[in-house]
């Protein structure tokens, strides 16, 4: 067997393996889209009838607004907390201890974390609400957002901060004028990651939701009780599409950050 033939076979094997992995990841996303274009409503009202029917369900519309509100709160609060954690890791010189505590929720089962958080709220006398739902989602998104911001900050040279301090800048001035312009895309990426996790979080949220619903808790309860209908498949398709758009946005930010590092 010639070297060129071996090279071609190796290349084909790599592409075949990649195709299998991508198929395993993304083929399950197609059935909801297919089911969303079926049903009696499509025959009577056209191909987009199930998508238009989403607005006719007041409970579902309320869940959508709750999801958006909670998502915005989580996307704003989580990267700020992650940034404070990243600064503490650098200032306190105890990265393993702090990072271990931050990453601990990743290793706790979702049900256990949700129940523990619900009991904690009950001890404090806090009733289930949108706020409790947002708080449990922040706890879940915080480790991921922190890792994103730490990755970006790892490429920042502390020499710039030392130079700013030597020129008379205090810590806040050095951060806002020197560091923030170079790491803000990582902060934005952490916020987008938190938003994605918020949109798709179900187990922990369902335990502390009380009488409120998010889109995911509504979908889960419907699936458990009566099954899904074409309208809910349409909503699932929109959520999948939105998630893919946010992931693509994160990829764009990462590419821009990489170009900035090469230019610097």
C-alpha cells in the first residue's frame, strides 16, 4: 500500500468518525422540527400553524416571559459573580481551594441540589418565586461562567496592571482602564453561557418553582402528564434554534478574542 493511499484512507477515516459524532449529536434535534410541521392545525392553517398557536396558550406565554426574565437575570448576575471569583483567585493566592468550592455544584446531582436549595429557602422563610428560580440557576451556571472567564483572564499579562499601579492608578482604575477592555469578551461569553444554561435548565428549577413555570418546566410537566403536541414541538424547535444561535455567538466571540491575542 502506497503512502498516498494510506494518507487518503486515514483522512477518510477521520471524516467518517467526525460525521458519526456529529450525527450522534445533532440528528436527535430534527424530530421535534419534523413533528412541529405536522398535525391537524397544519392542514387547516398552513405549515406555520403550530408556531402561531404558541401565542394562544396563556400558560405557555407566561412561561416564555418567565424564562426570558430569569434568563436575563442569570446572564447579568452570573458573569459578575464569576468575575469577582476570578479576581479573588488572583488576589488571595489560593486558587485550588476557591476554584474547588466554585466547581462543587458540577458534581452534585441536580435533584439533590434542587432539594437542598428548596430546603434552605424554606428554613429562611423564602417562598418559591421567580427569584428563587433565578438563584438556583445562578448556582448551576456559576462554575461554567467562571471557567470561561478564567480562560480569558489566563491570557492577560499582569505586567500591564503592575505598570498601571506604578503610574499611580488604584486597583479599580487599573481594572476598568487596562484589564476590562481586554477581557470583556470573556465576560460577555460567560453571560451568554449562563443564558444558555438558564434557558435549558429543568430539574433544579422545577423543585423551587412554586406556582410559576418556565418553558422547560412546562414542557417537562406536559410530557410527564399528557405527552407533547405539535405546538410544544414547535416551541422545542424554537428553543433548539435559539440555543444554536447563542452557541454560534460564543464561537464568534472566541474567534475575535483569538484574533485580538494574535494581534497583541
